[in-house]
């Protein structure tokens, strides 16, 4: 679908911004041989995308990874440090705060859309997505996510729809687009109501349709590892895939394992290269629930996949690797706090540090899974048993206990109950506080390494990100 043409004025402005950025950052531009007009074009583009991650999340990933895993965090320590680093504003058309569909649409098409829209501009036009442009340029395309494959981000990077919620028509569009690699959750809208977990009302089996088009199908980790072909459909859950903290490694592959399989498939029969989007949705989901332990594990899992992308790039230097997010989720704010409310003295204060990180490490269940296990009516003894077993060392204060038992929220913008309340229990003892259960407009970081990376330097708008990708893809 051909999108609206960018106004000549915006192209000129874009060029001027790029030129200005190059003048200000001579080292970055000189390393690629000169002006914006001679930006190197990558053969392959890998977009590593952690939904809901902004600088505070990345730094928490770096800190926790160094302290607990004794490992460097490739996102900050390699991509941000050795590559090009930019900051990006996130607003949609209209309000200040974006949803994931509008944010990804801007990053995919270069146009602002309204919250909830999937690469459809406010005047109702379908804007050309990154994956549509890549396909038109003869590149192979792939999408990997821990969400459903038709969730807001992979959808906005590839297809066009008025609403992100129309799951069945979104899946139909994915079949029509036929990405060479498609992996994640969401089998329910690929299968008819008669099949286990199926929700399609038209009786169609879209997994069978992909198989008929020559795709290899993988439904668990073992099957994924045995895939050898150039076209893969991976369907690992009926709905979203699990949080890393709860993940059954035999049933659901890790983000890194999916990335390995995607790169193996996409680099076959690929004279013009490929564009791959790898999304970790758990960072956003953990943010919505104010779940610091799940966030930590999700960031580590995502970073393991970044390491896979960087290793591919070492062997294929004509590859551009971009690491970014679309918006911040949760108003994440590690800080200090009082041990007890009995004294406001600074001697009664603790500052979040290593021992608090170790408390997060001992948590063995996501707050979503805790909510599922507790059910709607929560007896006090079931709650205590679950906390003792999976949240060792945490105490639930009387005010929070009351909210959990009665299914109530503390504030009007904390809508996940009891997850946000239990998240507050964790915050009180670790200092890992959250400002909201929604999204915030904190600018997100964009790290880029490889040919074309210099375009992403500086303080830019999310539409610039899309414009740069279209320029690098070339059609
Ligand atoms: Zn979100």
C-alpha cells in the first residue's frame, strides 16, 4: 500500500537536521566518510525493540546485570557506548502520551497517527510501513515478539489498520504480507473456534495456510531449534508468551533463541538483505504491573538477544543494529525511602542498593502470575502462603493487604489490581518505586551501530526514526 508522500518541506527539514547533526558530531560523520548525502546504506537492518524501555530501564538492566549476573549489558556497554546514541520524543497525533500502536506507527512510517491506530494517518490514509518498503526493495522481512505477532508493534511495523484491537483482520493482513519470519504468541486468532484455543469465527486455519505456502511451523523450543528452512512461522502461545520470570523453557523459546532462528532463516536466499524486528514486550507489561523483578529478567532476556544480533553483525558488518524502545512504561523510579513511617529522620532512610537487588532476585513469580494464582476472591492464608513461597523476605503492610483482599486500587491511574498493590509492597522494601501503571512521555534512547547509524544521533522525533529507516531501505 502506497502511503501519503512526505511534504517537500519536511524532507528539506529532515535533510537540514541531519546536516546539522553531522556538523555538530564530526567524529561520527567522518568515520563514515563525510556528509549526510553519503550515508552508508546497510544490507541488513536488525531493530531490537524493548517496548516500554527508556533510559531508566536501560540503566537498571546495566546495573542489575553487572551486580547479579556479573555480565556486561550489551545495550548500554556496547551499542550505546561504542555506537551512535540518540534520544527520541514519543508523542502521537494529539495528546502528549502515546500508546504502543501510535509510537510504532511513527517509527515505522514517519507519520504521526492517533493512539490505537496501526499505521493509518488521521486523514484515514494507509502510510507505507518499514516492512512494506523493505519487501518492495526486494529484502526479506521478519518479525519476532514475545507478545502476539499481531500486537501493536509488529502490526504497525508491517501492516495498516484503523484499530490495533481487530485481531482477526490483522492476522489476515499478515498472511497477505507473508513475512519470511513471524514468531511469537497469538495462535488463537490463527485457529478456528473448533480447534483447541482457536477464536477465529470464519473457520479458517491460518497456520495451515502458512504451511501450504512453504513455511516451516514451530510450536515449541525443540521444534524451533530443528527449523532449517528460509521461511518460518513460530507460534508459541495462544495469547502473549509468558514473562521471562515464569517462562517454561521447553514450551517457549527465549528472545535470544528466537533471534538466532530468525537470523538463520532470513540470511538464506538473501541477496538484497533483510529487515528484522525483534520485540520484547515483557518490559512494557512488567512496567504496567509495576513488577521490578519481572522487568529485571525481561531486560536480561532482551539483552541476550541484543548480543545475538551483535554477534551476527560481527560476521556481517554490512548490518545495521538498532536498539530502542517506543515509550516509557510505569514511571520507573528507583530511589530511597523510609524504613518505617514512625520517623521522618534521614537515619530511618535506606537507599536502594545491592541488598535490595538481591531481594528482587529472590522473587520467583511475576505479579501477573501471582494475580492469576490468587484469583478473584483472595483468602488471607492463600495470600500469605504465596508471598512466603515466591516473595521471600517481603511483608505486606496492613493498608496494602486491605487493598489486595478487597480488590481495590490506591490511585486512579493504577488499574492493575492486585499487581500494582503488590508492586508497591516490593517498592516499600527495595526502593523500586513506580509513578503510574501507564505510559509516560520520557524520551527513549536510540542506540545504533553499523552502516547508517549516524542518522540516529541527537535529539529527534519518533517520525524521524521512520524517515531514516525508509531512506536506508531505499524504496
Ligand atoms: Zn504499554
